[in-house]
């Protein structure tokens, strides 16, 4: 399947549009069904030593964080192991509720929600963080802009983890059946577009350019997802 990137309806809707709100609820369900919090957690656990953390809080940035609920699920998993973090949630829309902020605070995790363009933030940020992660975000970019984005990421983090749609016939067939789960028209349309724009084989590895040495890992995750992990050496 050739990779094809097309606009998704949700990206063009107002955050308070009822269709957008329903689609975000669908996405929360689909993230749970696809096990993305588990995929991201396992990737971090395997590479935690490479993140160079000590007793201080882990510095974490999520790109395209949406409403922050996926990061909250990860925080609940990780806090159970005694891990604390300072989290920055980046998104073009202000979607993180006060309830979500309070839930982070209850875990003794600090969280900052920043409404911004991710590329602009990466270009302007002067600090390097321990972990940068993203979920269902990279597939929105054509190859050349994505290569530039990953180049910026490589300068700003010691560990990068991405969970994206798997571009495969199985995932495409499943995306066409979401109406059986009660997903709305926005989600049904965008799911097909997402799979067609997703990744396979070592496509993200091929786009990762850095002057410093990195350990790269890219693989399928479950039936429908694709995981990419980059760990800085030295």
C-alpha cells in the first residue's frame, strides 16, 4: 500500500463542535481497544535506563497531546512504580480539562498544557527533555515535513517514542467497520484516512536524520498499530 496523506475532518472542526466532541470520545475508546497506553509503557520500560533519569522527576513532552487523557493513563501506570514527571502537553487546540489537570496533580505529577504549533515550539525550545512521545500524530505529515519534524525532535530529547496507525490491509479493513462500534461519521472517515497515511516496515527509521548516534527500533504493535523508538547514545 502506497502511503497517502489526506486532510482529516476532525482537524478542521471547532473543539466545541458536537461532531468533534463525539469523535474525540470515539478516539479515546479506540486508543483503549488498540492498547496504545500499553504499547507506549512497554517501550518506555525497555528504554528507561537510556532516558538517564535519577530520583528527579522525568521531563516529558507529548506532541499533539489532544485532551491529555492518554498521557494521564500513562501517568497512572508509571506513578504506580514510583515514577514522577513534569509533563508538557502540546496541541494546537485547548482541549485539556481542569478535571484532567486535577487528576495529574493527584498523582503528584506537574502538568503544563501549551496551545501551540508543535513545529514552532520545537524550533523555539532551548531545553532538552528526557522523553518525548506522540500518539497518532506523525501520520498527519507528508514525508518531507515529517523528516524536518523528526530532525527537530532529535535535537530536543534523549528518548522518542511514537505510536502510529499501521498501514496494512488488515488495519484498513478494520477501519471500515468502525460504524459497527457506533463511531460517528467523522471518526469513520478519519480512520480510513489515518490508515492510508500510516506507516509500515522501517519508514520512520528512514526519515530519522541526526548528526549524533541513535539506536532506532521500529516494529508493528498488535494488529493495527506501528511503534517507533529512538534512543540517544552517549
